[in-house]
C-alpha cells in the first residue's frame, strides 16, 4: 500500500535522531559513494540532494527504455525527487502527503522549494531493480495511478505539481534529441511506452471518476 508506505516514512523520520534522512526502497542498488557525496553537499549549505534514479536495463526491453528515459533526466529539475535531505527541511513541510498515491515525490520537492530550501545534485546513482517486464505491467500500474488521481478521498491537501511534471514531454527530452537519433529502437520503444503510460492513466482517471470515492487504494 503506497499510502501506508508514506505513513511509515513519515513515522520513521519523526522518530529519527540523525540530522539527515535518506529515503530509498528495498529494490534499489546504491553506488557506494552516494551518502558520502550527499553529506558533502549538505555541509556546503544545501538542504536537499537529488540522487539520480536510473533503471536496471537487464530486466527487460522496457527496462532499457525506462533507463533511456530516466538517464536524460539526470540533473534536470523537471523529473527529480530529492530523497536525501536534512531532517529539519523534511519536518518543516510536514513530510510526505500521506493521502497521495501518485506524485508524492514531486509534491514534497515543490513544497520544499517554495519554503526556500536549496537543492544540489551528485554524480552517484541509485539503480532500480523492480522494472516492468511487459507492457501490460506498465498499463496496469499507470491505470491504478490515474484512478487514484480522480479519487477525491486520496487528494488530501492540493497537489503541488508543476506543468512540466504533469505533461509527457519534458525539456530534457528536447535537449537530448541527439540520443533519440542515435538510438532509434529505444526511441520507438520510448514513444510506445509514453502512449501506453498516459493512455492507461487517462482511462484510470475516467474509471476513478465513475467508481466510488471509497474504492480500494492498494496497488497489487
């Protein structure tokens, strides 16, 4: 349950004793210098650090496509989640919005920026192992996300998402146009992935509007 996970993260942060927090799931492999590099940025006066989240391309073709997309977003402000941050910054914005199911990472980042906290980047990366193997997995996941966006009971406080965080075309894609030309197969896969992703979310949104506001909010 995604909402329950956010509850656990907020609970853990509230009962922590350290000056910094790092939120990472159990299906990630971390570069060995992530914490060291992040702490260096905190010592330089930054409040949050964006650790690039890449994909394990060995899982499937669609994982390769996801890695192709994600790696274009490294050092970009339109698709980041600064999950390494000071405890002070995290608690000052009351942590994650536990009522959200999708976009909670963008939401907290935008609230932190509005509060005046400064962000930095590092070179070290996280590698996500739990990548989709089939298009059906992608469709199912984003249908679920779309359905929860339409459900008022999951809204909580208003979502703070920017225009570029909502739309399928990101400025980073335009800057990386040579990559699309260089990798035509992955580019075709990327287009298919985006169509399936946003179409499924749209259908999920319509379904969520029709379904009961008390529908199950658990992704299976």
